[in-house]
C-alpha cells in the first residue's frame, strides 16, 4: 500500500499520520472503468471508494426513465457517505462516467476505523457537509438556471476533477446529468461553443475559456467549491 500522503485523492492525502496509518492497510487499488456501479439504490453498500482519477455520478431515479444527476464525485471525495452518517444504503445510484482508478475499503473495515478514530469520523463528516452543499446548489441550478448556465457549471465541476482540459463525455451522459433530452444538450453545447468557451466534438468537450464558463454559470458555480476549500483544501489542486 502506497503512502497516502502521495495519493491523488484529496481526502486521503490530507489525513493526519495516525488516521492514514489506520486506514491505509485496509485500502486496495482498483480500476474504475466506464459505467462501473459503485452503489445501487436500497442495497447495502459493500465498499467505500476513494477515486484518484475519473469521475463518478450520483444519480436519482424516479422511474419511467426519470433520472438526473444530483452529485459529482472525483479525486476530491469519496463514496459511502451513508456509512459515514450511520446507515448502510442510499436511494441513489452511483456509477463511473469518466473512467479512472482509485482505492477502496470494505464497509466493515471502514466502520471499524471511524469507531477507533473519532478524528477520522469528524473529518469525513466535513466532506459529507460539503457534498450536501454541492447537491443543494445542483437543486438550485436545476430549478432556477438556464440550460446553458447549468451546462457551464457542470463542465466546470468536471474540469476541477480531471487533469488537462479535455472531458471525455458523450451527449447521452450529459442528457442524464442535466435531466434533458439529447437535442437540448446539442443546442446548449453549440451555444457555449459559439461563445468560444468550449470546443465540442463527438465524445469530448475541450475547455477553452474557464473564466468565461464561470461567468456564464451566473452564480451556480463557486460557493460549494469555496466551502470545500475552507474546510478541506482546494477541490482542483493537491
């Protein structure tokens, strides 16, 4: 097991030495391929994942193909938040939408570590807090922002969680993430491309002007990221 201080995962790399020494031996390196399911609705969570690269989507499902992303997890965070908060399952589905790799631990070992080290539990609760801030702003954006503003926010959030400026994303995934039909995604992407902030091609989005995207998000992006930085350090850099 490698030294967690050198992990690309922001939570693991910022643990105190004692917490890292406790958690480290129980962590296993895993690949996180596209569409890999990490959590299923109303099903006991068997493992907690700490992504080091790639992006996972937390998706709410309402039946009759009514699905929408409610949260985004990358190298800044972790899955298994219900376990941190004292339960063993969630109503949402979590799966990989940008392939990567990470570290995982069994839920039983994870519970034991939190019980043994209250300082570890408290730090993980801080991440639960900032993740809830993210989902709150997602709800606000879905209800109050134009599609182009929501798309700009989502691209910024994905950009925070990868290396480089190219996002390997299909229109199909974006439609699920934003809760709209694929033609709407195409229109919104074309609009952002015409403004010169991105370059869209089949299966990929290239970020050209990040500052421009931040302006286009019209306040939907930034506050949860600032809260993360206040409590846990920057989302987008080690």
